[in-house]
């Protein structure tokens, strides 16, 4: 069936999440090199229980920064530097934003992201991504996360879309496989060139 709706992930696709290895170098200095939750988060964010709770909206993002400041006695100016680094505009994938904007002219587009409760402010207030999509669905606001089919269904309902006419672009393979199992077309983001060409190939098949 013809693709009518194209959904982009945010972190790792539109926004290139900072390499957490830089934070590894700070672990001993900041005093959390022996904290199992932080070690797990740095080793594999997608499998981290702490990240999961943030993305489910169970832990507000601001609480994490307060916890870091209080538990590890980090000075406010350093916390500020860390936050600015994590949320810097330099990490915006401008190539994919341009591609998304081009797709928006001919297709219904949306963003579906496993992200915390401050994500909408970043996506809309800082990056103005609401200008190139019909809707932005954020896991923390729904209390559900990918790869669960429930958040895919919420996205379909919100957009008035059908899985068989929807294409998802996501960097996390488990989410891609889950989307396919749900009935959508899905592409794993590896790099800009590969992702753009693969999506174009899907769309060319419809012509």
C-alpha cells in the first residue's frame, strides 16, 4: 500500500545524542564512578532502568540534575555546563531536519520519541520541529515507550494513520523490529546517506 505517513525518531536521528564517553572521563572526578545506575546508563542507555524511568515520565529530568548536584556535590556552574553540552544546538542533525521538511510537503510526518518530560520544550521551543510535523509524540507524556506496541497505536490514533501506510525511521533496532511486527514499514538509521536513500527507495516503489 502507498506510504502516507512518515515518522522520525528524535534522539539518534534528528538529534545526535552526545557520545556518553565524554562523561565517562568525568566519572571519577564527579564521584559517581561506583554508582551502578550511572554506570549502566553510560554503558548502554537503551537498556538502562534509569533512562527507562525518565522516558516513562516516572522521574522528571530536572530531578536527575538536582540529584547529581546534591549527591555528588557538583557545583551549579558545572551542572550548567553539562546541561548545555547535552542539549547543544550543535547536535541537531540538520541534514535529517532538511529531509524531514521536504517530506512534510507531500506526506504526513510526525516525531515519535522515547524522551523525558522536558523534550517537548527542546523540540518545539529550541528547534521548532513542530513546524515540519503534524504531531510530536513523547513517551514521558504518554507513560509508554517504544518498542511497546501501545505507543505505536497511540501514534496511529493521534495521526489518523494506518500501520500499513506508515514508515518509521529509528536508530534502535529493537524499535524497528517492533514497528515491523506492528505492521509498519521501518528503517534503521545508520547514517544520513543510508537513511535518506532507503526511505527514497521505499517511496519510489510506490510510484
